[in-house]
């Protein structure tokens, strides 16, 4: 079973996320929007794929129950099947699967309490 297919995003807490995002745009040339910066790439089959870079408010609850300052997002091939396998392997599942027009999301905790977001993307929505 294919599990992770790529890095979907890097999310981290910032004291002033909008100001910090503007800094990344001005000084590093990142093309930014309200959600951060999207990096486009192609997978080994030539499909367009996206990876998101997003500073978030230091007050965000999105990383809960983790108390860490960051959260990784991994692209996955089949979220529902993967979560079933991870559950059988004793991995802590956080919340329920959420579906949007750009994909499905699920969350787990690693052994050190880092929340990991798993994303079954629909990249074509972004184009």
C-alpha cells in the first residue's frame, strides 16, 4: 500500500503571521496570498502537485492537541485506507476525516506529540 507520496505543506506558528509572510515575499521572493505560498512541482508521473508554506497565528488551535509550534502536512494516495491501517498499527488518530473541493484531510500524532496532517489532494482545483 502506498502511504506518503510527498510533502503537502509546512505550517508553523508566528507572532505576526501576515507580517512574516510579507517578509518572505519581499526578501525571498515568495509569491504569497492569504494562505501562504504555494510551490508547484511534478510527481514522477508528470502530474502537477502543490506544497504549501504557511505561517499561522500563534493563537491557532489548528495544531491541537499538539502543543508544538509546527505541523507537517504529507500528501497521501488513499487517506481512508491509510488511516485504517495506521489505526490498526496503534497510531493515534485525531478527529474525523474532513473533505473539501481540494481534497480530504485526516490527522495523526507521532510518538512525540507532533500533529501530522495527511492530505489526499485534488491538485487540479488549484489550476
